[in-house]
C-alpha cells in the first residue's frame, strides 16, 4: 500500500478557515466537525480591529488588533490601519 492509499480512507472532515478582512474590523472563523465558530484573540474577543504594528527596525510583526491600535499614536510610522481606504 502506498502513502496515497493510506490517506484515501481518512474520514476526518476538513477544517475550513474563513477570514473577513474589513477596513475597520476583521475576524477569523473555522468550520470543523463541531460546526462553525469564530476564533477569539487572547482576550476572548471575536472582532479584531484591522490594525497591525511592525517593528520600525526589523519590519517584523509586533502587535495586531486592539494592542496595535492602542499604541498607534506612539508608533504612527510603523502602524498600518484603514488600508482599504
């Protein structure tokens, strides 16, 4: 039996990921064997502000959502928001 045949009997339903990227807010949801559900942030909120802050030195991701929005005034050149406007 080859590896392709061993996977053809897998009855685990697929997990489907949905992302709603809004100008003001975004959310992420999955659909799995238990049904659809939103994925909350670390504080339990489903709706995330559509804000991202990158390091002004390395360009790496530093914060997303509420945390990035809270510090946007302190880091205006490394914070991205309202990207679709």
